[in-house]
């Protein structure tokens, strides 16, 4: 193949630390390393200081990022399609961000194939998404739940299961001696021998950060562990989309190491350190498309406590159990004008406290065994090699099957309907 396939990607800025941004970066790098693609990225979902195009090293002009507010608009897409003569489009994140794009999919897909990397959190089957799903040439699904949803909502649309991955060479599992040294290097002396529960998540309503802090206080009270356990939260405790966690910690009188906030952005290697100093990583979200932090934790050999919702459930339970699954105590149907109905998986306070006690009581040896099994789970099912190969193979297959521009095939904007 002499000419490289030019791919236009849309989503979170691929150099941003969000889960969507991180996985977009992994996807793009997989294409570039194959030597068969070049990429133009529309980098949105963050506030930019500079809107000049970025050339990403070491790829030079083979990977350019165009900073933008939001996720773009029809004029920008039309301009890039024509002026850059892209061969394929790839988009990622929640479908509600792309309604504007699918409204003119007939213009896009008459020229190039459209590939959607899809995240969906829960049942019931969102039949209202059918019109969106059918606006794509292929839908790659990040979780088994998402794949099941797409197959049932839009059975005529080509789809595949292609989960997230983590770099096991970055998110490594250290020995007990190395973990002890990391604690000595990163934690104050009074916290080094404590039971550490790690949280790496946004401070937002569905993440249930406030519930966790409140329940943590109750667990410490019940077990008498105020000087023996710490909740280490890598989070913005003052996020406008969440609760004032600093106020909550003050109100609950937990200012003696019971809760510690990490608020600075850190490189991936530093995140690996967090997971390795922790005894367990916790995620109690009531909705979670995948949950990248728990996968990173398992890759570091640290077990997890996680809600059996969305993509979390296939992480905590597989051929074995790699932590403690939290089964919803109730399922509430919630929704909005864009999402008319979806389950919200609500947890019981008692189940969360019981999981904390079980993880604490089994001891370090059993936690390490559980974590080691979790790392093997990641290496087998969410490894970088499979992720990279599967994406390259899929994009080549779609391009060869559907073509672009003058050799575009298997797409027609004409719809035939039977009139009774």
C-alpha cells in the first residue's frame, strides 16, 4: 500500500488525561505504528489556551491535532473532508455528543466510511439510539454490555467487541519489597502502615464520591480504624460537577489522615505508583461505561471493589474473581430529554461497608493473590498487543470493504420503505 489511509478522529483531546482521551491516543498510535495510516484529530472537550494546530512528536505531520471547543460542527467537518481529502472518519464517546454529526451522515458516508467507538452504560435496550447506530458503517463496542446493546438495537449494523486496554509495561505490579519502598517514598510516615483504599475518578454525581466519603467515616467508626486506614482520593474535591469533598471531610472530622486528596495531574508512571501503594482500588459508580482506573489497578496487581455495572462487571469477575463485586441493591429508571430511559444501579451502604471489611480482613497475602490473578486477567483479555492489532485489522478491513471517494461502495443514501 503506497498511499497511507488518512483518518479523521473526533473525541476528547487525545493528549488529555480522560479515559476517552487516553484510549483515543492508544488507538491513534496503533494506526501510526502500523505505517499504513496518517491521522488528523479534532481535539475537544477541554478548554484550550492555544488553538493553533499541533504536530505530535515523533510522528511529524502524520499526526496533527486541531484544538476545538466541544466536538466540532458541520462546517468544520465538511471543510476537513474536502480540503484534507480524508479516507475514513472515527468518532468516540457517548452518542448524545454526536447527534449533530449524524444529522448529515448521508453527506459524510457518501464519501467516506464512518466508524464509531461506542460506550453505553446500561440496559434496558436503548431503542431510541437506533437512528444513531444506523448512521455508522461500523460500531466497535468497548464492553460486552455495549456490544449486546448494539446487536439488539441495530442488528443490521456491522459491529464488534473491542474493549479498552492498558499498557502493562507502564502499569506494572511490584514486589512486596518494592511496594514497601514506594510507600516510604510517597506517603508520610504516619500513613505507611495503614490499609490504603485508592480512588481515581471524577468528582461527579454518578461516581458517588460523596457517598463513599460519608460511608468511609461510618466504616471507620464501626471498625475502630481511624488511625489504621486511609482513603486516598486522586480527585478534584472542589469540582463544580461534584460535591465539596473538603467541606465534607471537615464536617466529618476526618483531618488526621483518614482521607487524603491528591489533586495534581501526574504522568502515567506516577499513577502506577498510586496503585502499587494501595491495598485496593474502589469504584462505586451507579453507571460506568468501562472504568479505566480499575483496569489499571488490576494491571498493577491491586484488587478492586467495583459495582457490577457497565464495563466494570467484566473486570471484577471473569474466569475468577479479581476483587469484590458490588451487586446493585436496586435499579432506578432515570433519564432526560436526550436519554429517555436507562437503569441507574444503586448500591446499598451496608454492601459497600461489608466489602471494605472483607477486603481488610482477608489480609495482605490474600489481597496479593487476588491482585496477581487480576493482572493475568488484564494480560489475557485487555492487552496492548491485541488492542493494537485488532484496531489496525478492523480499520483496514473497513477501508478495503467500503472504500472512499471514487471507490466508495456498500453505501446508499436511498432508503426503501414498504407503504401499507
